[in-house]
C-alpha cells in the first residue's frame, strides 16, 4: 500500500546516486565525517534520514536518554556521583554534638523560667504583706479593687490618683495600672488695674503677678510610684473587708 511504501521510505537512509560522489567529510556513514564542516550553511550536507524529525530541544534529548536506560546526565540509574559525597571528620561530629548540647541547655532554662514566680508576685508575697497595714493593699491587689492614693512633692501635696495595684513592697513602692491622676500645677496670674479717664476711655495698668494653682487631669497606662511620694492609700468603703 501507499502508507507502507512511505514508511519504508522514511526508514531507509538517503543515498546519493552513483554518478554523484560525496566527499568523505560530508558522508554521515563515513569514518571521516566532519560535523563542524557539515553544519556550515554552504556545505550541502544532508541528514541521513531527512524526513525524521530532529530532537531540537533539551527536553526531547532527556526523554531519549531515559528511554535508553540512562539518567538525565547520561549516568546509569542508581549510580552514585562521587563528586557530591561529603566526608565528615571528627571535628564536624564534635561541633554537631556541641550544638545539640547547647540547644538542650537553653530548652531546660526556658522550662525553669516558665515555672518561676513573677517579680510582681514575689514583691507582693512578702511576710509584711500578709499581716499589718500592707495587707490592705494586698487585698486590693488580689480582688482587683481600685485604690485612691494621695501623692506629694517637695512643696506639699501634689494630688490624688486612682488606679489598680499590680505590685508593691515594704517601702510602699507601687506599680500602678490604668491610672487616673488629678494634680495641681503652680502658676502665676497677672493683676491689672483698670482706670476710667475723664473722656470716658479706660486705661489698663499692670499691678503685680500673683501665684495660682491650676488643676489638671491625665490618664496613664502604667506607672511606677516611689514610696517617698505616697501620703496615703485608701480603698472605697464598699470594698473594705471586715476584720
């Protein structure tokens, strides 16, 4: 049939006519075949099977190597590439063991720190906080009751602050949160005298400058209050425990 004839024509190599002599460097089946000269544009060389599609991509060549039982790099499957084998010496194993020991040490430290008492809890758990005046602050801290604290500065009373007590010690040093403070700021004001002239106009004359106190309010998320600035600490009557 015509299809069988075309198949035989594709399988048969191309041969030149007897009258046409092909140079050995251009003959694909000759041992003197020169591929570099045959690839030149004006060489006139023809492939042995012109109708067979060439493998013009690297991916197609990889498929051909796999079909032939070779790896992608031309080596047999399962072959070990000696160039990629890394030989470890005793120093490498010692460094690895040291790194593992250091990691275990840090892990044990983290476990111990997780079970330790917080600093604020340790300050509030002193013996003096269990009995005596400081027990009032301890109860307010444990029951999350806002306390009212009167503060002072070098010239007298500064103001009051309402907050939650997070920690304290025997020196009345306090760590407060959610603080709302009302305090006084010393300032001055000018005293002026207004006089009426004969023509109906007024004249303002500066007399003197006198001190005055200005009330201000502010909110603070967290603050550390030193004990020397504390005048008194009080709890609302409805939150006082019966003794």
